[in-house]
C-alpha cells in the first residue's frame, strides 16, 4: 500500500472513531484561528428599556452580503461570523419606532464590535437618536487578553521588505522580530491560514511552510488581515503555548479588479566594495517576483472569486568567496588555493571517475510558484460558504550542511577557511497543497460554523552528487574542502498530511452566548532519513581496511595525506562503501481531539465576562518496532532510580484540562478607561519530529553505534536492523506542553487624543519538555562546591558500549516568562497614524530549540547534573524591545 493510500485508510479509521463525538457535541470552535468578525450590542427605547423583537440587519457594502437577527430578552443581539472589513451599514427597526442606520462600520479580524442603539418612538417629535459604537480595535468590550491586530489598511500601508506576513507580526511588541513571542519557543506557536492549520507540524527548520526554501507560502497581495494572539482567554483558541498567528486572505466583491506587479533586483543594486576593498566574488545575480490578482462577482451579491498567482526567480552566488591564486588573501578570498582545488578535482575524476563540480563561480537558484484561489457564496441570508485553495511549489539550491561532521566541526563553508565543491550541495523542495471549506449558518438564536481543511506537504532533497561517500579534507585542524555526497541528503523525504474538522455551534440566550465545542486533527507523516548510508570519510582520518572492511586508524590533518591515500596505484576503495538495498523510512500517525464549553456573559454595559474549560486528548496511532534487547539495558530515571526504558511504547493517553476566564471592564462607561485581562491554562503541541526520533531510533539503528554480537530484529516490512545503544524513548507519563498564563492590561485615553496601554503577562510552565539520558551513571562523588562528578570519558555510561545514550523525553514544571509592555498610539485627522511601544521580557527554561531530541540533552549547558538542568535564559525573545511605526495616507479626489 502506498503512503497516500495508507494515510487515507488510517484517517478514515480515526474519523469513524471520533465522528459521533464531533456531531453529538456541535462546537463553537475557532481552534486554529478565526476568519471572521462579529457584532453585538443592546437596543433600548428612549427610557432605556429593552426593545425585544427589534430587527437588526448588517449589510457588507462591497459584496451586498446581508446578516440579520432579532433583539432578544434583555435587549441584546449578536451577529456572528461577519466578513471582515467593510464598510457595513447597520439598520435597526421596530414597529412604532424610527428606524436607525449606522454607516461606515468596519469589522476587524476576531473583533466582536459593540454597537448599541436607542430608538425613538415615531409619535415623538423630539428626541435624541443615540448610536454608540466601539470601533477601536483596543477600546471595545470584546477585547480581553494580549493580542495585536493588523488591519487591511495596515497591510497595504506598512512596508514589507520580504513581502511577508512575518514583517507584519513584528508589530506585536512581544515579538523577537522573527516568529517568537514573549520569550517562548517558536515551535510552540500555532500558525493558521483562513482558520486552517498551517504550521510546519513535523518541526524541521522553520515553523512555517516553505521556510526551508526561503519561500512565503501565501502571496503577500492575497493577505487581508493578520492577528497575533499571545494570551486569548477564549477556550475556542488552542494548540499553542507560544502565540496563535492567524492570516485571513482576501475575498472578491461586487467590483471587478485586476492588478499586476513585479519586484526586480540585480547586481547593479548591490555594492561592490567593503571598507574600501573591492569584493572579489561579485557575480551576476538577479531577483524577480511577479504576480497577478483578479477578483469580482460571478453572480452579483451571491458568488464571488479572488485569484492571486505569483512566481519568484532568484539567482545568488553559490559562494561569496573565491580561491586564493597569488598567496595574498584579499577580502572575499578564501585561504583555499585554486591550484590545490584543481588537483583534488582532477584526482577524484582520475581515480574514481567522480565529478566534483566547480568550487567557485557557480550560481544557486531559488525559485517558487504560488497560487491562491478563493470562492465566496452567499447561499441565502442565513448561510454563507467559502472555499479556498493554496499552492506552493518551491525549490532552493544550498551548499552542504555548514558544520555537522566537518573536521573538528570547524565548518564546510564556503568561507575564508573552506570551499566545498558544488556537487556536494543539494536542492531542497517544498511542495504544498492546501484546501479549506467553511460554512457559516445563523438564526436569531443560534449560529453554526462548519470547517474542514486538508494540507498536503511534500518536502524532499535532490542531491547534486551521484551516490558517493562524503569526504572531508582538512588542513591545519580545519576543514579545507568537502567532496562527495551531502551526508544528510540521501533519500531525505518528508511527507506530511494534516486533516482538520471542526463544527461551531453557539446559542444566544439573553445576555449570554453559550458555546459547546469539539475539534479533531489528524497528522500523518512519512520520514526517510538515511545518514551514513554512503559513508562519511574524514580524510584527514587514516583509513586502514582490514579483513571485514571496517575503517580504523589514526588522525591526521594534512592535504598531502589525501593525495597519498588516493594515489592511483593504491587508492582507497571509496566507491565500495556506497550503501545498497532499500532505504529506511518511518510512518508516524498522531491525532488530537478537543472538547470545550464556554459562556460569554454581558453582565452590564460596563462589564463582560468570558469563562470556560477546554479538554485536549492526544492520540498516538503509530506501531513502533518492538526491541526486547533495548528493554534489557541498564537505565536510571531522573532520581537515579532503576527503570526500564521501553522504546516500543508511546505515552499513555491523557486528558489535558485548560480552564480559562477573561474579563473586560469599562470603568467610566465611556471607554475612556478600560481594564481587561484573565487567567487560564493553554495546551500546545510538540514538534512531531521528537516523536519521530523515538520511532527512527529504537536502539536498533544499523548506522549508529552497532553493538557487536547483538541479535538482529526484523521490522514490519521484514527489514533487518542491527542492535545499537543509540536509543530514543518517551516517558509513559509524558504530557503535551501546558502553560498557565495570566494577563492584566489598562487602556486609557490620554491627552492629545492619544491612547495608552500598559500590559502585564506572566506565564508558568506546568508541563514543559526536557530530555534526560537514562544511560548516565550516578555521580561517583561531589566536588567541594557541590557539583556532581561523573567520572571521565567512558566511565559515565551504564552501558559502556560506545553508544550515544538512552534519551528519554519527559516533563518538568520549571520555566516561566514575564512580559511588561507599554504602548502609545495616536491618529491624526490628516491621515497620519503613529505608534510607539516598549516591551520588557524575561523568560527562563531549560529547553533549547532543535529538531533532534537527543541534542536537547547533549548540547544543554549545565553546571551540575545534566539530567536536572538549571533554568537559564530562553534562546528566544528580546529582553528589551522598542517598536515604532508611522503611516501616512493621502486620498486624492
């Protein structure tokens, strides 16, 4: 059965198991991000009494879309699932009262706009018509926790050097300028597009799709609004302990629009000298990003389309350094001598018939194509359907891995010390197909949102080299050059399929909006990673092949030894080391089911309260290799007590509870001073590559530290694996990350019509991730300053086999983050808008960011027991950050 078929069968089986739960408990879920806004308010008569039964109709003027409801007991009304943007016209009518209309109403992404009406009886000749609107993105009753909203106007006006939504998210004061918020790991964010899961779920490299190829997954001209939620106390939002980043794309309207654009750059726009010295390596290069957008009505007021197609072509120098030719190294020249590189190239061709490619003057291409298609259908006044398709096809040429397995880890370059050959690099490919379907339905008492999405990620590497060992050649203790196959690009494939289904249901009753919710997400991965398959030969490491062909010998660091060991008369048989047989690969299947309930209660015109609870249930559906040999290894837990590490078992299924409460208080009743905040627990996911490490390193890896004489075992596809002691496992009590976050904010209208905000956030880790090595011995003694001493190399392992260790993913409750933000905003009548903010962040944890679980232990700096790491400052976030911005708009008639 192929991968796609296997995924379909497994996904169908899971849907059958959870289907009844999803539809028996209809939900109000915005788990991966909202795509709409909302409107609420109170309608009264001139005496302040509720006008039960009054009709409220909101019309989205650009598309003619109508939304209607009736005022219920207490005078309250709700209009959910509104198209973002505007302008809207909102009309309120009641028999015997003068009809009122409010024009130029705009709805922001995720905003619940408060709009109160006071109607006057028709028989009265005098009276003041009152409409109170809270159109400010900050000063409104729907705002509780910390968040930043980037409107369509800001998207259009703000500069974006990379034409990327990442440039927009930097507006959040808690951002580190990249993709981390509040000092938390960027892998713990949840990224969504039009409400659909849009992370890089496996967690390799960048947290967003297309990151490995430097591509934006969505054309920038298709972006409508962006929302960054750091502490949303609405239980409908989940899946993160960092931030929720939601992008909503544009929709068509009743007006036909067509536009085209190009952004161009070449070497003439770059400097050719640094500090007065000419840049030696300055080849031709180019950049071209071009696209076209089209939108409009297919049927006026009913059916609309939006299309954005874009391509990008970029040529960059494969190396910014050239080889030395005259013995006087200049700026942009490497110590590597051109004459020596030519000899190495000729020797590889002569002895092994291997083509290295050039070592300078070559071009690396970065190309991608993007397409976004969106259809919006106003079925009737009560039902709206949206379909969105997104395509990304991206490729990027890269040099070999910059340092891992290089000589003394000094790096492969290209740099001033080393120049790799072109064919030691590779091309990485990111392909994405994303589908999303959303149906919004509503009456005066109920609202329903059904949402389904499917994302198909296909990532792979295409090495420039034919199958051949990786050969590292050093000189003077540093890598001189790299020849042969890129060591990490041997049948390196990652297939990811993500299915998401939600069904949103809300009940409007008096001053309450009740929500019951459920969501299901399915993640299926196939990962093939075959490091060492073709051999990694550290020349300068002397290889003396004995009877079984096992390399051994002593180390040397001279170029002359490379030429001696590759002498045509007695050359090392490098080609005989190329791997044979099938490539290894693992299937990983994980799911997540969530239920929740919530009440949004408008206690009064001044105070609103949101409270609820969310329950997440991780589901592991992967069958791991059963390795009895590994279970017999000696192991100690974090308390130095004996334990049995069973790699074949994934953690037990556990319910993870996330209660939350948020509030908004209009202190003076005129929104001149607002106090808001809340407290609650947030449950996130882990990068699933960590579970993948557990699957791919079962203590029976044929390439890593094989144990001589140990029995062999068979996998499910009858492949033979040699036992080893490089073992990854997960604690049976492991829980997905959880953090308890509290937030308090004050928003105040200041002098000169400025708006000031002072905001505090404190997050305490409840279930943070850390890795321990169960192969570590107890301390043999303690030093005078109290530090444990484990013995020298070879004496600190329970299983002295030469293996790397027994790495167990576990939880700790240590770790916290504190953030204080002060912000000023000012809008002028002439079209000038300004903002200035300062943010202080202190975050401490014991987790580094990596895609290899064992490295979380190996590279963790400690001053005591490495299985009990101390808290240290987070790698993410800026301790102090100042963000300022200004835009000016001039409308020409």
